[in-house]
């Protein structure tokens, strides 16, 4: 019955289309020469059946973890209006529109279509108990390696900017308190420091570069505004407290992804991120040396114990090409396959990055290589990794793709019908009878029914 009360409260918004459908028998027959398929759409019931068929086909063609159909309306002319809602701003808009268009164009009753899209506001990865700063942060992804010096921070920065390039709302937290890298890897605009606080809630306003919100101990420590941050001499529990303050005390706003550049090892910081903040997933970074593999395995063991899924593995500094195009492996052939098998990720989730002097140049200038040299091989691999993360995180957050998708339609014989299209109640229908439709304030005038009959 709660669904029926929704009908009543939202009647004014729905009244116009229902009023047009209230007396289908009064509609004139379509003139001769009507395009193929349109003559059979004069009846609201016939249109409703085609709408249900199109919805079914759209659900099969579109990944439900990325997109859902909010509304579909078929007109007598054969024109179709479709509203799509994306789960993340990083969804491949052109691909999804093309897939939806193919479905709509394939039906003989449709003449043209209009596809409108919007992006869902992220709900917190922490659920309803999230602090104010994290209420609209969709996912938190840890970029980690138990081994130091593998280029983890460089990978984290470039993944963040590659996701932003795809349209995602992205934040990046440098959680390495003892050795913050973010101030060196990304040059802030002049005047971005010192970081300020809002007066009402005391949240830190993060600097932004290229649409990515950034936070690091190197931005807030004493001397940060003049580039002279002293060493952070503190024990593990204090480090975890600082990371907690940076994460929950920053005004992140609406984010699809918050990437966390984690320190090496398996420290208090990792436990805090998992046990206090429920890390969504992790990306593991390694290099071709056997020593790196041994340490990385320990990090993977930690993620398994903490029930954090590993979505991708990146082998950095894997090879380089000489001017003749020959490939060389100065640090050994590869350990990527062994690491991939150990953390049980598919082969398309394993990536190799070359030794690229452009990366060094980009880091020295404080510009990610995906921005500095967007056509480079390194940038291309990073973009592929970002593309995979978009899909895998969406599936993690919605493993069945089972939103309670709903369709509201008018049945001239039954009344208003709410049908659950996906989820635990899939196939269920809730009907507001014609007599009650007529009684609704602003409802249509319906032959045989009077609002006085039910008052």
C-alpha cells in the first residue's frame, strides 16, 4: 500500500500524461499513410505492451550495474523517450547511448527516439552512519604494495586523473604520513595553500587540480604553505589518527571514487582503512623483481584476511624499448602472472607499465603523465586500468544489478499499475483501481467513475 500512497502524493506530476490517456476511445483513427507500426499504437494498452518489451530488451543490452532505465514512454507516432540513470559519472556515455539506440531502432513500432541521461548522486560506501564529509563518497579504493619503491604513488595519482578524464568525480588521499608524495607529484595552483577550514563544520577544503580533490599530510603540516614540511616523527597509533582526521575531516563532497595512496607494509593505517572505513577494494602495484613479488604476496594475504577484494594488479617498470624497438627487461622478465594468480584476478585485470623517461619528466613538473603526455604508452595502459576499475567497482557496489527498478503505466481497464522490474520483488504489480484514480485530486475525468462515488 505504500506504493499506492506514492501515486497519490505524486499525482500532480503524473496527471498530464494520464489525463491524455483517460478516454482512449475518443481518439480518432490514424490517417491513411501513417508510418509502418504507428497504426497499432493508438491504444494505450498496445503501447504499454511495447514499452514492457523495450524495457526488457534494454535491461538485457545495458549493464544494470552501470545504468538503469528510469522512464520509457512510447507515443502514438512511434517516438520513444527514454531516461537513463548512470551509477557513476565515469560511465561510457557514447557506448551506452549507442547500445540503447540499437534496441529502440530494432523494434518495428518505433520511428525515432530521444535518450536523456543523468548521473545518480553517490551514496556513501559507509551507509547511513557516514560522517558528513563522506556522505556522498561512493567508493574508497586503496592503491597499495607491501614493497616500497615500486611507483605506487605515481600509479595512484595517474589512476585518479585517468578516472577524472572519463568524467568521474574523484578524490585522492595521500595516506603516507611519514613520506607524503602528493605534494611533489602534483603541483598545486598558486594560492592553494594553506588549506582552509569551513567555519560551520570545520571540514578542510581540499585543493583541486584537473577536477581531482587532493589531500595529504604534506598540505596541512607545519610549514606546508612554504614548502618546508618537517619529518613526521610519530608512532603507529598517532599515524592512524592523522589519517582518520584527513579522511573524515576533509570536505570531499560528491565523489564517485576516493583513491587512497597507502604506505608500504601492513601497518595500522591499512587496518584503520579496512576496519573503521570499510575499504571498497584495492589495486596492487608490483615490479618484476622476485623480491617485490615476495613482499607483495604478504600484502595480498592482508587484503584476503581483511576481506578486501583486489580488482587489479599493475606491474611497474616492466620493460623498456630501445630506439630500434627492441624490448629489454632490466629487472627481470616478469612476476605479473604469479602475482595475478595469487590474488585471483583475471588476465584483463593485469597491466604492465614500461620504464618511461616521460614519467620522470612529468613527476618533476608535478603533472601526471596522463595529462603531460596523453599519447604515451604509459598513459594508454593507465586509462585501460581506469576503465576496468569503473566497471568492477560498479559491479561490487551492485553485484546483481538488482535495483528495485519500477515502471509506472496506465492501464485503461485496471488503473495505474506499478510493476517491479528487477530485484527481490521482480514481477510484482501494485494497482491503483480506476475508481481510486478518479478520486485523486487533479485526476482525470473518467467515464463511469465519479470522485463522489468513493468519498
